[in-house]
C-alpha cells in the first residue's frame, strides 16, 4: 500500500496523541516515508515540493507543545521527509540527516 497525504497526516496526528515530541514524530514518519518507493501526493503538493522544496501538511497543538506546523520537505539525500520550521528564520532540517 502506498501512503497518501491523508495517511501521512494521520501518522503525525497519531504520534502526537501518544505523547511524542515534534522531533520524534518527524524522525519516525520520515523513516517510514524513506522506506516507501512511491508516495501518492496531490498535484498541488508535488508542485510546491518541486518549486519551493517544502509544503505544509498539518498544524497541531498538544498539551506539551504547539501550535506547530509540519511540512513535507525534499531532502537531496533521503527524498521526501517531514519536518517543522526551526529557528527564527524557519529553516528545515532533515530528521534523518541529523539523527
């Protein structure tokens, strides 16, 4: 089964409900996405990834953190991963390259 955008959102939402922190969510979902050969994404998302290199997919808030927007990001080494904006400038870090 190839993952689609709704499945990725459900994974992020599910991991957040279990109490994981954003960096743990990004690492877990990115590991899953890196194992997939094909990810079924809408045209708008594919366009954003091709032009900008990132696309927002979901914003969550839990009792411990948030609201925080999660993005699909194109990593040259790992392909499509999930991350959130870091720092004042809002840059993205591939969770698989870091950890």
